[in-house]
């Protein structure tokens, strides 16, 4: 037992030591560059999947293993660790830093929730839309961390309102009448004669007080006959609001992930795919901010709406008739939620100068991305015809990102005497603030992935993989896409999303080339499905943040996440077989794909 306990304590250390040793026969017996590159790839992939080492540390392994094996020179490997992706990331993080610093995210989230109302179903939709919108421009983790405190405040207010209602109900059942109850519970709804008759039949009460205490029609459902009516009602109400807390937490976690699908900058997996694709196929310039947004926005909207329906049905019951009933008065609980949201919004005060500047720069960055090369009309990049292909989305991101370090955060203000008050010059964001928000681990991880991809090309491992995958061409195309989607969706539940996509892109690209299919047919759905880490709290940082609030169990997340995983894969399959096809002319084998030899004489 002692030995077993030592093994458990040092399991990560043993994994770090044993993995390279057990795989060592691969390069020693099969003495080819392909085998040596495969050895490096397997060691890094195992470390990424198990997180035996920090992801960024594992990503540095190719930097010394490739030179030692003679696959690539150290200078070549080093150049792979900083690409156009990193410049785009820097510009986006400048924007995200300013949004978080000046609380623009909170204003946007609260405003969206206020627009949809405070009915539990609509409140949930408001949180989902606001969180998804934020995650389009910020990291999924940041979006969840920003919205979750607002959700928690609303949940706690509902708990307090529930406790007050229970106390009032107890006083009613003991025969004392509290006049405040009539105001708090909107007794006007209870004065309907038919409703009183239903209450009498259900509970056997003949007084108005009992009718007031059981005003919520939802609490009539699921009463247990072996409990006193008041006790059964409290239990029913407790179960219902426990479901509301769960569904509100889950909607934040899942919408943060779903919203990130919409834009190239929304999640690291989209960025990694874009850089990999543009590096491997430089002759194709079809993947940019605008084209990705057009293909993904319908996917995001459909998955978001179906997830909203699924979570409601699972935890609350989807009451379609009640949701869209016009003229329905708000219950006390809905009034409580509305008060919290209104108070939180009032605390922000009027929109400030830094918020206004941040919003203007955000809109400007988005416009520059969309209009750079929209495809159907010439974009602003066509103003530089001599340097076609030189300007990318990172160019626009960096231009706007630099402005955050230049534009002052404060303006001159006048005193009562009419004199200007001079403030010290401080930009919208400082370098320290930027550093605290910059995901350096992701930057190094992605660099390691690019280095591995370059190593696979130089060592001819990609060609060997392509030759071995050729028999898969006999399968129907939709089945190949479905299998790849299911594999990456399963792996990403136990591994980080960036690590998963970094491992599979160098495999799926040769697969598409081997079966003579447009690589986008397989790479786009695989990239989207890599984000579908909904099952476990540890599968996604957004899941972990929401789970830490204590309203959920692991089984709640597994039960809800399984349905959303199925919805996500089904919608992606529908998209790749329908509206995405004409966007990229997927059924045509493109000329920008490099020629892959049909046979390979290596001994691997």
C-alpha cells in the first residue's frame, strides 16, 4: 500500500520520466527522420493530454528535440514560435484589457439582460446572449468570469425573496395575517374567483390568507399528498428555484464557449486553425475574419437557441404558453431579480469617457476586420495593390491596439471658476495591465504547435501519414467528417482545447489531401467541435469558473453537457453539408493544395 501511495503522489513525475523512455525504441529501431519526428510528436502530445508538465513547458520540447535529431536547425524552430497569430492576439488582448479595466463588459451584459426581461426563461436567454456576445471578442474564460458575478447576485436575491416568502407563508399558516404580503405578492392576481376555487379544491382552505400564500401557479405542480399543503408547496418551490440556479450557471458556462465560435479571435482554437491553414496553404486567402463570421454566425445562433430550450426543458420544463403570455404581471421573485439588475446598472453611472473611447475603438476594429477583404466587393486592402497579401487581420488589430497605449484615459475638466483642471497623462491601458491579461501560456503553446507542424513537413512525416490514410477515401465523406468530429469532441473533454486542435490539425490536413478532398471540408468542423468541452468542470476554464460557485454537481454538468454536445455536432454537420459548401466551393478540389506523392519509400 505504501508503494501505491508513493506512485500516486509521484505519478506526474513518473509519467514525465517513463514516457520518453518507453517511446525511445521508435527512433532507435526505425532510424528515419519520420520516426524521430513521430517520437517528438508523441512525447509532446502525451504531455499535453495528461498535463504532466504545464502546457507551455511541453510546447518548448520541439525547440531542443528537433535540433538534436537533425530535423530542423535551432533558428528555424525558433522562428516557428512567433507568427502572425501572435500579433493578432496582442491587438485583441489590448482591446480586452481596456474593456475589462473600464467595466464596459458589465454595462453591455446588464443592458442586454434588461432588454429581455426578468422571467426566468427570458432572464436566462439574456445572460446567454450577453455572455456569448462578450466571448466573441474576449476569451471564453474572461466572458464567464465577467457575467457570473451578476448571475450570482441575481440568484442570491432570489434566495432572499424566497426566504421572505416562506416566513410570510408560515405566519399565514399559523393564522396571523401580514398586510405586507398582499403588496409583495401582487395580490391582485389572486382576486380572481376561479383561481380561489382551484386553491380551495387543492388545499381545503377557505380563507383568503391561504389563497395568497399559494399564489404561484407553478408551485401547484408536483405537490405530494403525504405532506401538508404548505410543506409540499415549499418543497416544490425549493426544487424549482434550485433548478433556476443550476440552469443560470450552466447557461453562462456554455454560452461563453458557444459565443467564441463566432469569430476568429473568439477562441484560441479558431486562431490556431487559421494560422495553421494559412501557413500550410499560403495560396489560399479564403479564411479571414469576414468569411469565418459568415459561416459561423448561423451555427452559433442555432446552437445557442437549441441549448436554451434544452437547458430549460431539462431543469425547469419548457412552458411555451406561459413564456409568451402577454400582459402577465411579474411575480415577487421576478421583481427581486429586476431590482438587482437595475441597481447593478445604476452603480455604473453614466457612460464614461474611457468607456466611450473603448467602444469606438472596438467598433472601428470590427469594421476594419470585416472590410479588409470581404470577397464580394474590394476591401480597403486593395488600396495597396503593390503589396497584395501583405496586410492581414493582425495589421488592423495592431493599429487599433497601439491606440490604447496612446489615447489619454482622462480629459480636461473645468472647475467652478471655469479653469481647466490638468490631469497627469495616463493612457487607456498600461503595459503592466496588458501583461496581466496576456495569455502567454497560450502564445507559447501555439508556437509549439507551429513548430511541430513545420517538423512534420520537413521530416516528410505528413506525407507518410497521408499515404497511410488513403484507404479512408472509400468511406462516405459525411462519415469521415462525423468520425473526426466525434474524436476531437471526445478528446477535448479530457485535454485542453488548444492542445487538442494543435495535435489533430497536422493529422487531418494530410487526411484530406490523401482522399482528394478540400481540406476545409474536414478542418472547419473539427475546429468547431474542438470547442465542445461541455461535460466536465475540468474540461474548460469557463466550466470550472461556474462550477466553483457551488450551485452545480458533476452529474448536473454531465447530464446537460451531453445534450449540448450532441446538438453542437449535429448543427456543425448540418452546416458543413449545406450553407458552408457554396461559401468555399468545397466540392471542388482546389489548386492551392500542394502535390502529395502517392507512395513513400520510408521504413516507418
